[in-house]
C-alpha cells in the first residue's frame, strides 16, 4: 500500500488559469495520478504538469521533489 504525505510542502509558484498557487492539494492529486507509472515516467509527467501549469509565469523559487521507490 502506498501513502503520500504532502502536508509539509510549501508550494508558492503561481500559474494555472487563475494565476493562483500550486498548493499541496494539487501536488498530492498530481502525484496520485501518476503513481501507477515507473519512476522515470513519473518524473517526466510531473515536470510536464508543472511546466504546463506554470505557463508563462516566471518561476519564483527553486523546486526539489524527491521520489523514493519502496519494494
């Protein structure tokens, strides 16, 4: 069984259709949507999702997301 905890992550990047913050809820939904993929494909899809959401907005902060595979 997998469990994703995104409560402690602070997401301040603006984007999307309304120019709002990404927020941890959106991050959790994104991660859950890609959990069936292998790690490499997850990284690709997460990058695409973030870039599409950010759009033409300037990236205002550094981003670090770590994935850990548990067997």
